[in-house]
């Protein structure tokens, strides 16, 4: 399900937020009140709380995202 979308940073109270793509939320059946885990450094990884990371799948997903980025940059 790799995809690329552009999102705006929004102000919510005294904080900032970015809305998650509805397709991603639907794919994991996430609704208001569900928790997600955010892992970050120079990139941000968001996953449903309690979801185990499959390192092989993660590697494939990152490779697919990199391919999408390359195709976007070639246009």
C-alpha cells in the first residue's frame, strides 16, 4: 500500500498536527480514539499501537516508497 501524499501542518490549540490519509486509516480500521505509535528521527514512522514490525516488509515498503519518489522526481 505504499503511497505519497502532501499534507499541511495545521494548528490545533497550542500544538501542530498533520492529518493521516483516510485510505491508511481505513486499511487499519483506525477511528477516533485509537492509538498509534510514532517512531521518528529524520523520518517519521506511524503504525497502529501494538502492531509488530515485520523488518522484511518494512524494507520492501521503504524500497517501494523510494521508487515512487524517484518516479516523481523524474517528471
